[in-house]
C-alpha cells in the first residue's frame, strides 16, 4: 500500500507515518526542511520528498497532516493530481471548511474522508483511541478504513463536519482556553508549583497534570484551534460572561445565586456518580503505582520508558517522590517515575524470553509410580524465570526400585541458576534426584 503523508516530519503526521510503516505500508513523507526530512525518513525506512504533488501522484492514500491554517492551500495544491481510485484524508481539528474544499478539488474517482484523530503523537497504539470520520459519501475506502481502525481497537465515531466542529468548540476550544488561562494565571502570580503540590489534594495534582498536558502541546496548533473553528467565538463570549457572573456573585456575597449556579451546572453534567467513579480510578492509579514500587524495593522489577519504549530490568534500589534508582548489572540508572510504567510479571517474563538468551538442562528424578509427570511439569513451568518445561522420558527398569519410576524433565530457562530451584521442587514432591 503506497501512502503519502503530507507533513509527515513532525507531530501527528510523523506518528501516522511511523505507525503505517510498521503496518507494512510503503510510506513517503513530505516536509519543508529537506535535511530533517531525509534524516527522519531514513530512520523510519520511508521515502522523502519536499514536493507534495510528487508524493501524491503515485499514492493510493494521501494523508494531509499540515497546520490548520495551510490545510486549504495544501488541498488545492495536492488533490487535483491524485490518481483515480485513491483516497484523500485530512487529519485537522476543524472539519467544515477542509471537507468542503476536498470535495470541490478532488478529481472524479478520488474518495474523500475527512478525519479527526482525537489523540496526539504521544500515544503508543490506537487501542481505545477515538477517531472521528465525517464523510459526505461512503465509498469503497470507507469500509476498509473503518475495519482497519476497529481491528486496531480504536473507537470510530461517524458524524457531520458541522456537528463535529460544534462539539470541538467545547471539547477543545473551551477546555484548552480555560486550562491555558489557569496556567497563565499561576505563572503571572509566580506560584511555585512544586511547593503548591505539597499542599495539594489529589484532585489538584491531577488537574495540574491535565493542564500541563495541554500547555505542553504545540502552541501554534492550540492557537489555530482557537481561531479556525467558527463556533469558538461564541464559546469564548459565553465563558467570559459566566466568569463575570460568578465573580459578581462572590463580590456581592450572593451565596444563594452562587449555590444555584453551581448546582445547576452539576445537574447538567449528568451521571455524576459515573464521573466520580472515573476520577476516583484516576486518583487511585496515581497512588497504586507508587505503592507497587515501595513494595518492590530490593527486588527485581521491569520498567518501560513510556516515550522511548526502552525496557530497564534490575533491582529497585531507592525511591523518592519523583525519581527511582535501578541497579542494572553493574550500573545504577535513575529514572523519572512519571515517565515509566511497571511491567507485570507476565510482561517481564515475556520480555526476557524474547530478548535474553535461554539455556536448557535436563533433570532426572525418581518418584512414586502414581506420580503424574504432566502435572509436575506444569508446576515447574510456574517457576519464575522458566521458559518451558516438558517431560522428556519416563523409565522403569532394574535400576529403579519397585513401585517407583524415573522421570526426566527438559527445562528451558533464562538463568541456569534455576536448576537448583527445580531440583528443590522435585524433592518437595517426594523425589530423589538421580
């Protein structure tokens, strides 16, 4: 599958190019900086060109991942040159105008699918992510895209461009505006964030993290979202009016009106129990990870860096509110807790099996004749560090006392030191090691 990602050197476009390359597509990316584009393309095993039209001419799928303010211009540049039977997709946060322009400029036989992935380039997979589609017509590519997204466990939402933009004026326009306002207020008041966290409730800490996630995004993208959606000015005005109303209630010590306003807002949010439940889970998750790490001090742990994907395995040596130290072989590694995730026992074993060399040994044991070798083998398999155990041989002969049998187990392990544990387990079953 030939895919061209226009604007594939940065941000979401780069994420999509990498994702589709890993799925087996032949990917071409474009970008204005040729040196950077060549470097990025070589790293992911894709092709690069600075010519958008050149990339689009031979592509079966063209994905426009350029800034919102140049999307219309890029559509007019690229769409007329696409081949019959191909698919044109944009991934901008605003859908009304881009959708209209794509349908106007795409040649006959080119399918158009205005799309909005509701996530940023920090995610590792599509699992659980929302992708909004706003097609005017559903052609052959539409079902292929939906099937692909659902196979990747994404949540697909189909709607009209106008309704999408109206919802985005709240989902992105209002929330980003409010969060940026809060962050700017804290900055202007010169509040020490680290000090404030010492006094913080879990809700405050969680809110700060959410605000930081927004203000850490591309500020040019945030500005474009605020200015390119025609419904947002109304949202801004309503927000400012509401702020002034609430401020007046406080200034005038109008408790009744304030309580009514807050209560009405709570009722409108609907299903508060579910919302409280979800926020409780988020707060619990913050403390659960720290508890797990505290209980793992002095023990072997597996940690995956959330952004580089690198796995660190070693003995957890120390823990502070923000950092941990890990003894990996003969070196000490310091990691920021907020940037790592703890591998489960199963994930850790799987990683070891796939990335560390394994060794094989045989153990022979004399056990009562009634012993069941397959059950014993399954028990051996449950030992930490065991890759696989199977019954290699069962023998009853002159060397074996009557009423007994010799069983040989073949064991594949990560560390040969596990042989002693296997022997101890077999002795615990009443066996005699041969």
